[in-house]
C-alpha cells in the first residue's frame, strides 16, 4: 500500500520543511517583493545621500530593536490562533524582565533566560485560567494582567532587591554573566571586506554589504533563537497535525471539540506558550541593558500586538511588522536627517500604489495615494530637518501608516476573543 501523501494539485507532498523552503508561488512573490524593496532603498540612499539608510550600524540596531517586539508578536500569534486574545502581552513582558533580572544576578545569563520564561509563562497561565476556565472577557483579563504585573514587580523589587544586593526598588543588581555572541566566520574573519565594500557607497553592492555586515557581526545567542522561532512556529502551527488542531480551536472550537480535539487543553497550552515568548522578549531587554529596570518594556508588548495585526496573524507578516518598527526606530536614533529621506521612499511607494489602483479602476484610492505621494515628495524637497518631536515619533507614525494601508486585507481567526463553553453553540 502506498503511503505517499498528495497535495491539492495532485502532486506528491515533499514534506513540511521542503514545502517551506521551496514554498511555491507565495514564497517567490515575497522574495521578489524583498528584492524590489531593497533596490528601492538603495536608490533612495543614492539619491538622498543619506548613507545611514542602509548602513550596517543602522541595520544592526534595527535587529536589536525588532527582536523583543517580534517575540511579543509571536506570543500573541500562539494565543490568538487558539482563539484567546492576549492584550496582556505587555504585562507578561514586564514579568519576564523582572524574572530575568532576579534570576540573572544569581545564576548568570542561563538563569536569566529560565527566570524570564517562567515568569512570563506564569502570566500566561493566569490569563488562561481567567479566560478559558472562568470565561472572563479576554480584553478585561489582559488589561488586568498589565496593571497587576507592574504592581507585582514593584513589590518583589522592594522585597528582594535590597541595597545589600546592589539593587533597589526600581532595578535589579547586574547580571552575574553576559550572554554569548558570535559572528558568522565566513563573513567576519580576516580583512573586513564587507566594511570596505560598504564604505565605497556603490549602488546596491554597498547596501548589500551593509545588510550582511549588520546582521552577521556580534549576533547574540538570544537574537539567533528569536529569529529561528519564527520558522519553527510556522512549521508547528501550519505543517503539523498538532498545529491544525490548535488553529481549529481559534476558528471553530465547537466543531473541533466534536472531533475529539482537546480544546481547553490546547487553549491553555497556547496561552502559556504565549506568555513564555513574551517573557523571552523581556529577557532580551535585560540582556541589552545588563540589568532589570522598572518600565523597561516601554510599551513593546502593545507594539508587538500591532505587529501581529499588521502581519495578518501570520509568522512572516509579524516578522515584517517588527522589522519595520525596529528599522524606523533605529533610523531616528542613528540620524535625524535620514528620517527626511523616508519621505522620498514613501512618495515612491505611494506612486506605485496610485498606479496599481488606477489599473484596477479604483480612481478614488488612486487619487488619494497620488495626492499623498506628491505631498511626501514636496516634503522631501523642501524640508531639511524635521522637528525633534516628530523624529522621535517616527516609528509610531510608520506603524500607524502601514497598519492603515494593510487593514483592508486583514482576517483574524473567526473565534478569536469568543468565550467557549462545551455544549453552547
């Protein structure tokens, strides 16, 4: 008897990993989109003369700033694909930062990872008990966790971070050891060839060198783990029977229950994993600072939730959303004048949107895109330096802009946020 699986097109299945790598039309479209965007970035960099747009330092900073947001968004993905809205990601990140600070100063970076994950998972467990078992409204439970987390960590800090330990009510002692980092040997050993190419400012070649140099030198172990968790989550949730069962809980839990799927158990598991991932994002923030500080998350849990929505509840989409915010944040930190160059980038993108909508005979949308594109171009040509307040708010404005453009094609899980009770259809 043949056991070869077939796809909808009748072709033999090549397995989840092969499907992910070869990917069919969707992956090819994404790759072409990335290539087109990088060409556009290179062109804008050459025209504007703002080298920081694609410099290795900007891209390295963007990666650091994107990781905690991406981990929070990934935590939200697990929870919401199982049908539980997780507004409490910020609170779970707060718990993760405190757990990392407390365990890290005693047992080093390994203890920090364990402490952050455990404390974040505890926040997820609390959310699961409230929403899955007791049927509390998901938003109310999440908001309560955000409020509760701030009070809990302050109480624990006053209790455990005494002056004798080198800490205090608002911060922990320094970590006992720093996490390891590495560079890819092929790209970092010997002469700095990538740095030399980047310094020549050639079209596309120097930009590619800056990209490789920024993303492969001095990469932290937790950064690598965060990047790998994105394809791992995709494989688990979309290419396994376990993932199909978990996602069915977020689409139609009653139907899943009738087929023998342990809905309550999977919801609990998903929300606990969600909290653990958010806590891991908190660990990363502690690693960057080398210490826990009160208010360290800075709203990144909420931004992660926005990245999840922008990504249409898909791993690749949320990674793009986190990367976008990280890049905008890194750019405004590295160079205020380079932010003005983003106006040229926006003008070109809106011109493309206008042409696309005009071809589809949607003249109103095409006209609006054209008007805003012209306004962005005029701004680029006439503005030398933006006010500091606007520059500081650039990442948030970028996120709002992209969310508004992407909101037309969003599709959340059908049962996301609904309280499920067995036997109540």
